[in-house]
C-alpha cells in the first residue's frame, strides 16, 4: 500500500470519526442553548435561548453546524468548557502529561 493511499485512508477515517463525534453530541437529549444558560446559573427565557442559538449558529441547518464545527476543530478551537469557562484545548494540554504517564 503506497503512502498516498494510507494518507487518504487516514483522512477518511478522521472525517468519519469527527462526524460520529458530532452526531453523538447532537443526539443527546435537550437543547444545547438551554443547557449552556442553565450551566451559567440562569433560568433561561425563550428570548435568551433564541439569542444564544443565533449567536452560536445553533439555528443553522445541522450540516452547516457540522462544517463550521469541523473548521474550528481543524484550527485547534475545541470550544469553551461549560464547567470552567476556559478553552477546552488548554484543559486537555494541562492534563496531557498525566495521561501520557
């Protein structure tokens, strides 16, 4: 098997894995906008939920949300933790040494 075939196979696998990860998160019950507002200690109103959906693109079609998410992940932007408010990538990198040992 040549290098080009292996690279293309790896890219297809990564794309399928990213699609599966996105689909699992989207299949979870509940509204992501409501979850974010509740995590911030708010009792969300319909107006707040609608504004948050619009601000984060959650009102766009699912395929457009996936493309936008994939573009951000490809740039290293894994989002912001709902629990700590810090970038997810920073949290992963801080815990990486312990995971590697």
